[in-house]
C-alpha cells in the first residue's frame, strides 16, 4: 500500500517535470540510482528483512532505482534545491522495499 502511493507520487512528479526541460547530467542520474538502491536496502533492513526470491526483486528494484531516480531528478528540477532530489530518491527507495512484504502495511 505504501509502495503504490509512492509510485503514484513519483509518476505525478515525473509527468509534471516532463513539461519542463530536465537539467540533470548522466553522473547525477547514476548517483540517484545508487542512492535509490541504498534506500531499497535500508528499507529492507528496517522492515525486518522480509524473505524474497530473485523473482520478487523486480518491483522494488524497478520502482526504487529507475523510477525513483527519475522522480528525484524531477523533484530537484521543480524545487530548484538539490536536497529535495536526494530526499525523494531515498524515501522512494525505502517505500519501494515494501513490495517485498507479505502484508500491505508494515509493522501491523
């Protein structure tokens, strides 16, 4: 449930930013992808290391790394502040790790 809300917010950010020109460089995209992967791992650890198969990792990695890095670029471009992009990608990475949970909400 948290992951779905995060994905919808990321998609809205990306669509709004597509109306403007993106200014991120390739190095920034790679840094955002690395931060998103770190967020996925941090979320996995925080939510109690839920068991997973290789087949379960597509959704967290796709939404936590690829889509989150695009959303971070969009958030940074729309706000004009670098920390907003980093906060977006880290939060999206943590939220995407909830795809691995057996229940819709963590800690329930």
